[in-house]
C-alpha cells in the first residue's frame, strides 16, 4: 500500500515555497504534509496532498518541474519508541530509508510517518509482520 | 578508397616541396596582380623573393574578414573581371557583406577537392546523393553539387525546406547519401518520426555534415548511416577544405591547396601540433581571390600523426569554437562550443543552458546553468546530484578547468536567437 508524493524542483531563492503553496491553495488542493530537501543552490519540496495528479498539473502549468513518486505512509502509535520500532524493523530487513518526515493529523490525533524506502515491497512485508499499519491514499485523505 | 591516390598519399617531403613551390608562386602572383596585397606586403616589408622556406610564411601579414569587407566588392580580385565565372556572397551579419569570386580553373579545382571529400565519405558513382542546401548565394549547395557530379554520383539538388518532399524524395529515389546542416538532419528525422516514418529504413548509408557543432551519434542512429564531418568556409572556396576519412580521428586538410597554420589568437604566434588555436589558411592555387594567411577565427588544433587511412595530409581536430567566443578563465582558453559538445552528450539535458563567468574572491568561476525538466527530474534530488557530478567531471576533463553545474527552474534562462547570449561574462575589468 503506497501513497503518492509530489516533488517540486525549486531554486533556492526566496518566495518559492509560498508560491507553490499558493498555487495549490488556489486550486483547492489540501496539503497534508510537507518537507523540504535543501541541496545548495536548489531544493526539492515534497508534498503529501489529497489530489497528487491535480497538484502536478497545476504546478506544471505554472512552470514548475514536478515529479510524482511512491512513498509509504506508516501509522505511528502514540506509545514512546514507535519510530524506533519502525526504523529497526526496516533496518533489520535490509531496507534503506532514503528519507522520512512525520506529521500529526489534528482531527484524529494520529501521527503518520512518510518514508521513502529503496524496497517498497520488502518494507510492506516487514511492517505488516510487525503489526505496523500502512495507510492508503484514501485513509490519508480522510485524516 | 581515394579519389586522387597520388595527391592524397603524397610523401611528406614531396608535399612540402610542392607547398613551397606553390607558396612562392602565389605570393609572387599576389604581389603582381593584387593591389591590396602589393601594398600589404610592402607595408610589412616582405618581398616575394625572400620566401626561401615554408617557415618564412610567418613573416607575411595576416588577412582578415575585415579586409574582405573593406574591399567589398572587387577590391580583393587578382584577375580581370572578365576572368570571373562565378560569384558567391555571404550575408553580412555584422555590417557589409563579402563576396568570393572564382575563375574557371578555381571552379574546377574546387570540384576536384569536393570529389576528394565525397570519396572520403564513401560516395561513389553508384550513389544517389541528395543535397539539402540553400543554393542561393551560399557555397554549400553548388560546392557539393559539382563535387558529386565529378565523382559521378546521381545528384538531387533538393534545396532547403518542404520537409515532406525531402523525405519522399529520399525514400522514393532510394537516396544513399545526403548532405545538409546537422541541425536540419536532426529536424528532418524528428519530422519523419512524428509522422510514423522511420528514416532508418531508407536506403541511406552515408552523410556529410559540418558548419556547426554536431553530435555524430544522434544523426547516425536516426538514419542508420555513417556520418562524416567536413570543414570549409566561403572565403577559401566553400566546403572542400578538410574532411574526415573512415578513421574519423580528425579532418584531413587538403594542404596541397590550402596551407594551414594554427596560431594563438591573442599573440598571433604560430603554435605546434596538439595546441589549441585559430586556424589560418593560405590558398596555394586560387586565381580569382587568393588569400594569404587568412584568419578564419575557427579554433581547432593540428594532429600531426600518420593516419590509418594512408592519406598524408595533416589533420585538424573537429572544430572547438570561434576565436570571437573565446573566454579566458583562470588563464585557460575556453570555448562555449566545448561546453555545448559536452551537454550534447547528455540527451536528457534540455537545449536551454547558459554559461556564466563570474569572479568570486578574485577567482574566476565558470558556471553552467541547466534548466531542470521532467527529463532529468522525476522527483528525487539524487537524480540531479548524479547528473551534476557526471556533467562536472566531463566538463573538467574537456575544458581543463573546474566548472560548476547549477540547476535552475524551467523557462528562467533567457531565450534568444543568437547563440552569443548563451554566455554571460560578469567579470569586471
Ligand atoms: Zn585518414
């Protein structure tokens, strides 16, 4: 079970993030989570939104270069150490986490970890064996 | 396969003898028949009789494009007007146009050299060759035309434009060879692909291209041909000065007719083999408009090693750029076309790029800005970082200095027709 993440290439100059969020806002697209990877003179804005393909379309129309790729949305329990549990389960199985970022859904008070891994299939197996739940795109939207 | 085995495989010593004999004759001819050269040689204090060795050539003054412009239209003629049988003209992109005139013998020599060129590229009398050139005023069309007829090939003077008809001709007449500008060749392949036509299925087997930097692999793959680079310029005759042989390790200069020097464009000093500099030619056999030490502003270098094809004429490397475009960065000569050559090897990189030279803490910095499109970015920055590494490595090995590749958003590099805008020099003083 994977969700789609929208990645936007931006130059590292003021106002790019607000421009991206403004375009999405005007198109009625909800941002669930956001993280920024800074790599010197450029950066990549990563977004979890309710309508990823619409988001890509409106951003592309505005002149941005946008990629959509697959990530895992992993439910985090509220007990301490749940992040460590996810990390070690994946690590033990030889799955690399390229990057991850977390967010808390206000309405349901649930924390979600968005993770990009190098082996999605293996990660799914390992997490389900560990009883860790993955959220579908629909579930993510309803948060 | 040679067109003129004797001339093309002439022994070094014999070639030099011939060159010296012809050089002395042409300088003497210029002195006697060209007002322009008589005064130029007198000014330089050189008398034709003083040329004893080929090295003495360096004592002669240079001739420049500016000289041709200033003497427009007939000031450079060394024959009476009635001896002229053809006149080509180049449009003056900056200021006055220039013309090139030919006597009957000049046309015949040109055809002969073009026959050598075409044979080098594997064209024989059994071939059908399509010449996709603008025949109006320019030298390309008729240059190839006369050469191909001399070889005995069937020539189709198809001119430029009307891509549909070009393709139809290519297919229906079972064309085996063609020549055009490289950019048109690529455009035509694309045009065909969009219409579901595979030019790779045609009978084509060889092609000759030149005039601008081009990527051999792209053309060869699209057409399923072997592609050869050729070099020439209208002031010397047109195409027909140099061409690649089957080895395709540089272009043989027909130096029994064009005496080559490579000079430092700044100091004018003559450079040795392997040293990058401006090509300078002396026409050894031209009658109507001979040129002594003509500065081409084209940058390349001399390859002075025997070639496996058996031709003894010296080779030049494929063109590296124009001296007008040369940048001196940290003391190293860099040509924008070298950067372009590197970028052409990365088909995923968009054609929009910009070279920025800046000074940071009194140090020259060369940056190459590349627009990020979906062809290079699918969502993960690693793709960009990898590309950056590869590009920088390749640029460093080609340019000899470090270049920094920076990625910018699409549409942010100014679009312009002139390639000059590809380069921005922000250094002061
Ligand atoms: Zn050769």
